[in-house]
């Protein structure tokens, strides 16, 4: 049996299930209305960055956006593969060309 329980945290719902005497409670993702998000946007962005907790923004009860924390980008250090040496890269080309000619 699964039920929804109003929580002390007004933006969260708790789901609980009773499986033969073993009660499990799970907190769902935080949801807020678009009007509240608009009014408190900057503070909520700071909160998401600090806590890592996602927020789902709703309009008329329907989810329309998800605000989630950014992860650190992977380092590009040591990710480049060179297919030519520096000397090969700087060698003159054996192709005659005119830099002022029309394309």
C-alpha cells in the first residue's frame, strides 16, 4: 500500500509504503509554483547550488521546468592527441598560392 503524506516541509511530499509491517518513507523532489519561483528565483538558485537538491517548477500543477545543480566540467588536460610533430606543423607547404587572388 502506498500513500502520500503532507510534510512539515511545505514544498515536499512524502511517499510512504507499508509492506507487511515494514514502513518505508521517501521524500520526493521539491516542487514550487512558477509565481513563487519568479519571486524568489535568485535565492532558490543559490539554494540549489549549495544543497545539490533539484527543484521542479510547476504552472497550474503541471511540471514545466527543472532546476538542478551544475556539475563541474571534465578537465581537458591531457585530452588532446597530436597527429603531427611541431616540426611537421611548421614545415613550409609545397603548394604555390596567391594570398591576394580572389576566391
